[in-house]
């Protein structure tokens, strides 16, 4: 489904991604781990089409189409979904209006009729229940004043609503309490499907207890330095990143890992 | 190039229309005489600093536009209606009640005694030095509307005043309104400035409100005129004890648009709420100057203005709050936020606080910014098109103010005009 070849990207002249290669097939769940600042979010943002990052070489295809050629909104309509590490607050645009506009933009793209307010409301209520968000949140500004955990649940809510082909989850598990982690994991597991791929960035092995990945990759200094099965995550938890020869930022990463062990 | 005139051309000092009671004719004449040396604003005139270059009055514009036509009568409004065409009331196009406790009269229909009483009060809400052009209106009005609410009178529906200029030839119009809101009376007055025709015209309007104790007045002012209309308008308000004034000004740009809004809180416990939205595009201009005078103690003022400037347009906001020495326990809040939709647009904002009392709460803030890239990316990453994402974020900037306009039909008019603006400003990527 997704094929990333020798992807290089930079921001403000500084190279962040230094040759990423990754193949993801439909139905698979891939986890990306790695120290702070290694480029995980950059990869996620580049896939979603954030033009703050410049792709300097390499290619990305999704279902054999050139993804990098497409505008962000086209990618989204073709099924790319990014759950942001830092979801943006947009006061003045209600969550409801936002999601309905989004759902209808997708439907329009597929040649389906728009959802009217009542139909949409019904769907939104159901899904907000599924991620344990009070429907009152729908009336508030997009992410406005949401707690960290509420923002993450709101991202999963949108993923469930939009049913993407490729869901990229950037630290959707960070900052969640134990119950919220369960809710979010259940949400992600509900997304698992034969025709859908999931790419999730995480620092925590504990997420992978709930969502068992098919593959785990370690991203360090803009490259994937190691790939393996889920047992790789356990090994990282035990040993940190140092044994992989990763020098900078291990402290932050291993402290994050040991936090998760507690 | 001809140098800009330093004085108001005397061509502007010849009023037309004699169908007014003698006291009003005398007032007009007296004001006209006082304006013979009226300096034209220049860049050096402090309150015209950013706007004088847009003011281009020619002698052809000095002639009053003919008081005929009835385009405005076609407008359906959910309430009472008075149609002015070129500054003159069109009774046949107007529909309003004639009640014992609410008198709505043309200046021309006043008795000499009533006119004398009005003369005493006209211009009383506006400081002639600060609002130079209000005096010109008094020197030139050919008609006007006086609305008097007796104590406890409540007008049951909004009163719409449609101010239309028919610009089939070059000329000017001087609409005038005076509202005398008696003790505990209530009124919602909607003023809509529109235009037809293409010739260059000048509109110089003045609306005054005097609110007696406990009166409650809402004024909605829509400035919708065309690309050929230079408009200088003023609204003056004086408020007695415990009265409440609420204003919603929505303005779309033009070659020159200037609105001075001045509120004097003269009685203890009076409060005012002033909301403003300005939208400019192409090479348009709009300038809002507001002044709130806290004269008496325990008064509240709350002011919220938003400017949106696209293309190469220019918006100006000057908000002055003056807290007098006796105005202890004043509560004044002013917020002005500005959105530039293009690098060629300009917005000048200046909050001015003068505080002479010590026990006051006064907060103000002004910001200028652009649409947030991160927010845009978030929206488009959910499949929302660029155009729609821009519209959502721009609307988000003014939503709250549009939603607060208390008359649905006005909100619809504003939204329709905004949609037009969005169509012209934002394209699909
Ligand atoms: N807009 C930007 N301007 C400058 N530098 C940037 C920008 N965005 C990212 N970077 C830099 O790129 C590098 C990679 O950042 P990225 O957010 O991809 O890391 P990450 O692996 O997601 O880290 P974390 O685990 O902390 O989320 C960092 O050094 C970061 O400072
Ligand atoms: Mg990150």
C-alpha cells in the first residue's frame, strides 16, 4: 500500500530525514520508535503533505500513485490520515462544524451525497461515545482548551469518523492515563482492517501490549537503523537505544522508556 | 498635479431644499457660516493621519443628489422601515407606526416649537472639533428623522433605516437621524447604507442618540455602499444613569469609509457594548475611530473590533477610552484584532487610553496577524479544501461578533456579503 524509498527531507535547510526506506502492506500495523528529535514526526508530517518540510529526494507511492505530487487535501481524500502529535487548537471553528466539513469533503470526493446535520450528529455522538468524549466537546472550538488526553481522543475520533486507508498516529498514546490508553488502543484496534494500514509512532512499549504491531522500526538521526517484530520493542525497553550505537538524545528516550516500565 | 485643497471647498456650503421649519433652516445657515474656514484633513491631521489620502472631494460632488427614486422600497425588512434616498425620507416607501408614545417624524413635518427643541439638541452628542464632518452634515441636511420615545415606550420590532444613494450623477447626500430615548424606553435601530449607480458620490451622515435614565438602545449599522461612494459618517451617543447602549457596526470597504463613534457615559451605572467588524478588499479603505468617555462613576464599556484586510486594502482602527477624574469604578475593556489576508494589505491600529481616575479596571489589547499556517494544515489534512479552510479560519475570526448581531435578517445580509467576499478572495489551490 505504502512504499517509501530513500526519502530525504529538510526543514529550513537542515536535513532531517536522511534516506528512509519503508514498505507497508494493507492490513499491517507498523510501529516506529526512536529517540527524541530523530525525525519521526517529520516523517509523519511529510507523508501528510506539510510543506514546511521540503522533500529533497526519494519517492513515496501509495497504491502505486505518487503521493508527494498530491496536495495535502488530496492525500487526505485518498485515505491518508495523520493523528497529530500536537493537535492544533482552532477557536471559532466548532469541532462539529470542522468534522462535518471534513466528512462531507471526503464524501463529495467519492461522489456521495453530503450528510445532513442530523445524520452527522448521530454518527458523531456514537463515535464520541466510542472514544469516551462527552458529546458536549463537539460544540467547543476545535481542540480549544482540551486537555492533552482529550486532544488525543479527539484525533482518534476523527480517524474513526473518516475511516482512512492509511492511519499515521504520531504519539497518540503520549500523555494518556491508563483508562484513556485503553480507550485509544481500542479505537486503534477498531481501525485495524484487511484493507487498512497503520503506522504508529510511539515511545512506549505499553501501547504495543494493547496494539500488537506486525513490525517495529527504530528511527535514529533520520534513518531506520533497525527493523524487527514486536520483540524488538521489548528489547528496546530492556536495553535502551545505546546498544544500537545511537549516541545523541538517548537519555531522553531511555528515560521515556523507563517511565513506561513503571 | 493640483495641490490638495487646504480648505473645504465653498461649493459644499450651499444647502439645497428649503422645506424645513425655520429654526432648522437657521441652524443650518449658522453652521454653514462657521465652516467657511474648515481645514481639509491632511496627513498631519492626527485623527486623519492614515485616511486623508483617500478623501477626494471634487466640486462636482458638492451638489445635492436629487431626492427621487424608490429602489430602497423594494427591500423587505422584518420590522418597521424608513427609506432615505439621497438623504431625504421617502414616505411612500416607508412603513412605521405613529404612536402616542413613539413619534417618528421627518424634520420637515415638525412644528416650529418642536424644531426649536430639536435645534437645542442637535450636535449635542458630538464634539465638533473632533468630528469635523459632523458640522458639515448640520450645514447641509435637507431632511432628517427624529425618533422620540416617551418614558417606558418600547418599540416592538426593529426599525430599519435604509439609506440609499442613487449615484446616477455626481453629487452628495447628508442623511441625519436624531433619537431621543426617554426614561426606560427601548429601541432597536438598524441603519443600512447602500448605493446604486456608478458616479462618484459623497455621503456625509450623522446619527445621534440620547439615552435617558434606564433607556436601552441597540443600534446596528451596516455600511454596504459601492466602489464609487466616499462615506464619512458619525454616530454620537450620550447616556444617562443605568442606560444601556449596544452597537454593532459592520462595514465593507470603499474608496473612503470613515466612521466616528462617540459614546459619553454621563450617568452613573451606564453601560455600552460596541462591536465592530470591517472587511476590506482590492484597494478599499475603511477607518473606524471610536471614543468612549467615562464621565460618571460605575460605568462599564466593552468594545470588540475586528478588521480583515485582503489584497491591497487598508483598514484603520483608532479606539480611545477616556476616563474622567470622577469616573471611579469604571470598567473598560477594549479588544481589537486584525487579520491581514495578503502581504499587500495594511492595517493601522491604535488604542488610546487616558485615565484620570485611580479606581478603575481598564484592559485593552490589539493584535495584527495572518491566518495561522498550522491551523490551515490541520484543516486540509482532513480533506477540507484550501478555499473552505481559509473561509473557516476567516469566519472563526469574526464568528462571535456576527453571531451577536441580534436581528437574524441582518446576520443573513452580512453572511451573504461575506460569502461574496470569500468567493473573491479565496481560490481553490
Ligand atoms: N519547523 C522546524 N524548524 C526547525 N527545525 C525543525 C522543525 N521541525 C522539526 N525540526 C527539527 O527536526 C528534528 C526532528 O524533529 P521531529 O519532530 O521529527 O522529531 P521526533 O522524532 O518526532 O521527536 P519527538 O520524539 O520528540 O517527538 C528536530 O531536531 C527538530 O528540532
Ligand atoms: Mg515527534
